[in-house]
C-alpha cells in the first residue's frame, strides 16, 4: 500500500496530533485548492488534506450500521509491552499540545484468528477512529 489519505478540518492540528503518534512530515504541498502533506511513521504513510468548509465525519465507530472505510490500525507490538501505559504517555504528549486524547475503547484483549492481541481505539483530531494492536506474548 502506498498511503492512506485523510481529509481534515485543520491540517495543522492534524499534523500536531499525528506527530505525537510518531509520524513526521516528509513533504508539504498544495493540491488544487487545499494544503496537504505526506507523513511517515508507525510503519506507514499518510496524506493529510485540509478541506475548506468541512462537514463532520460520520460516526464510524459508534454507528453499528455505518458502511465504508472504518479505521486505521497500527501494530505497536515493537514499541510497547503495555498498551495502557503507551496510551497514557500519548495522553501526556497531546496535553502539552492542548489536545485531548479521546479513547473510544480502552485496551482489552481480543482473539484475532489464532492470536491474542491487546486492542485499543482512539479518535484522531477529526474524530476518526484509530486502532492500536499489541500482540500478546
């Protein structure tokens, strides 16, 4: 996969949020009528696009009937052995940016196929769901 594109109401707030997840801006550019950038981190690449006159995103996490792209997912197994602690550190980093961490699902264990993972969901700066997985030993 080359990248995931995310439309945002405020590119500067979104950049600050994703930087706290470990992403860094690789390139800033304009595409047609809007500001945009590439960011890399957590083993992936995202494109942020600022949308003039944005509308709120649908509640993909809370609406059980929602159809469409659901969430980004990042494997943080190599970064932490305690997802709760990792989220608390993220909460602290975001608070220094005057941003609040919205946890949609506290860390919980889930069986996925034949493996056990610790799984948590948060909302990004535009309230889009992001999943973090940590493979249990």
